[in-house]
C-alpha cells in the first residue's frame, strides 16, 4: 500500500471525464487500497481516482459513524457507514426531488469549503473492486459524498455547483477542513 499524491485544482485531469474500468484485476485492487490509504492520511471521507491522477471511474469513501447524525434515527443503520468501501463504474440510478444545502470541502481544493445543494437521497449502482455488483441506498451525508465523488469522475468540482461566490468560504489556517472529499 502507498499514499499517493493528491492532484490539486488547476490540474487538467480534474476536468476530464474518467474512463470506465473494464478489468477487475490486481492493479485495480492496488489502486483501491492506495486510494483508501491516501484518503485516510488526508483525513478525508471520500476520494475519486482522478484526484490521484488516475483517469478511471473509481471512488472510495469512509464515513465516520459520528458524521452520520442525520441518519442516526433511521432503522436499521446504514451498512455503508464506519468502514471503507470502493465503488467502480458508479451510476446514480435514482435521486430524490428533495434537495438540501450542506458544507463540503475537497482534498483537491485545500483551504476552502462551500455550501452546495445536493439530492437528499440517491440510489447508486456500481461494482466493488472484485467486480461484484454493489447497490447503495444513501441519504444525508453519505448521499452528499457519493454525489461529490461521482461528479469528480465527470470532471465536475463542487465549486461549479455553488449558487454564488459568497457560498465559498476560506478557512482560517488553524481550522481543519470539515470532512473533505
Ligand atoms: Zn473532492
């Protein structure tokens, strides 16, 4: 496993559409392991392959249990919280009409957060790193992270979705970026 370098805004790869994965091989699993390690080291909650310079439709996420406040009342609790997961070739199958604003950061845009409107609930389908189908019904923070990461695979950054420039906030140096993805 290795921590990879995170690509920053301004790099053209963040603006390109990533390619579908065709082979679920050891190289893919090494990429997933490295992405999880890189995300953890950067204290992020999600990471997309273009953010480590790889133009493939792969994302990883790991939502801490305490970030799951909005869903804590839901029964049963989401199985997608509290552990790292990979999603390969993800597609959003369904998205709620209902939207909500929330604060997002991005590991490729250090020092800033923004208030972004996202679907409250999404159903996402993809595969795991072994090629097994994976279907995630997400709401709240997890739904937000998945939408953020899938945007990365399409060359979209959260700053593109801000309703206005005053929804972007510069962090003070001592402030930690709140759960960047
Ligand atoms: Zn991001």
